[in-house]
C-alpha cells in the first residue's frame, strides 16, 4: 500500500518523495556504532515525534529519491538502491525487485523526461537507479539526464583505495551503477569547493559520512530548502549531533559536518529533506536549550 506522496512547494519548485523502501527493526546500538545511549530514549520517549521507532524500540529508516520539478526541468536527487544489483558483500540490498519506477511514474515522472540526476555521494543506496539491467547490460535508466556528482566521490570510489574491507557495503557499486553513465557521456562533476547549478541549486561540501559528500541547497524566490544527504540518517541525530551511524567512513569529519548543517538551518525557515528519515523524511530543525529538535512536515 502506498500513500499519495506529499508535494512540498519551495518558491516555484515542487518536491516529492519517492520511497524505495522502509526498513524497521534496526538495532540502535549497532546502527549508532558505539554512540547509542539508551537513557536518551527513556528520558525523551514522550516528547519525540511519532514514527521514529517501532514497537520494539528499534529504529525505522527509509531509502528513496527526492523528485524536484521546476518550471523548466525535472530533477532527481539521489537514486536509491536499484534492482538486480550484484552485491555479494551486501546481501540485504542485493538483487532487489522493487516497483521504484512505477512509484516514480505515480509521482508524475517517466524516465525519459528526467533532465538532471543530482547525487550527493556515491554510496550503494544513493546511486542504484542510475542504471538498470537490460539484456545483461547496465544501461542508464534516465537516458536524457545529466548525472551530476562530486568529483572527489568519483575519484575515490573508482580507485582501488575504496575497495577495502571498510567499504564492503559499496563493493561493485561504482562498476554497476556509476561507470555505465560515465561511459555513456552523461556526467558532470562538481569540484571540491562545491558549486552552483541551474541558478537554484548549490552543492555544499559536507564530507565525513563519505569522502566527498555534498549537501544540496535549493533557493527559489525567497524560499529555501536543504537536501542534507547522509549528514544524518535518523532524527535521533538531530537531538544527538555527536552520534555517527555505522556507515560514516570518516567519523570526526562526519560530526563536524553534521553540527555545521544543524547550526546553518536551526530556527530558520529552511525545510530539510533527509535521505533516510522515516515518515515524510522532511521537516524543520529548531533549537532546544543547547541542542536541536526535529519536527516533521
Ligand atoms: Zn545513505
């Protein structure tokens, strides 16, 4: 059962979430990799937004894409995990058969009309639908799109340096989901300092979770939004910015980027579009004492 997706308006741009999957039953102790403090949940259970945990107090997260429609262009931000992928070191995400393209269609998007695919970073759950398997070949799913991503991510994930034990989750991902769009001549890269795109987007370096990750801001008229990428995986990290997830590769840098993003949007009318939060995955950050709070919209 799919709910009709919400449409968010930022200036003259509309934004919709297409969810590829919702994952529950995730142990916070494992996910927050040494940072988890059960007292946080005990002390705050009654004032946290609904939908963050399941009945067994295990985390709920999601994987998906943000569809951005401007008066001129159709843009996707991150492309989830994809079907049919060969991920021998990441069996939970391997060989999926999910109706993502049907859900994209329900959101009013057919693959041919996508003009841009913006990728915050090149991890397994952000690049998968870049390509699809046709007659044994990985081909671009969005044949008329320009795929835009940070250069540092491409340099790292195409290199031997990234093919190590710490990166098992991403083994084979570059080869199946990124290289085919590079070879098709459909890519454009963003240098280490970040940069602007289409007058409305700005790539902002937020490294740590991955080597060259960037968040993407959107400004239309007087209104602003931020696609934060994986500076946070779950709203618990808004309340506890020092908590990294088990997928953060460069841990100290990840903490610095998370706090910087929270400081930059707290108590401002900037809607935050997350990669992995449950429920709507969108909301606002407000200040609360010395820290921050999360509010879904
Ligand atoms: Zn992710």
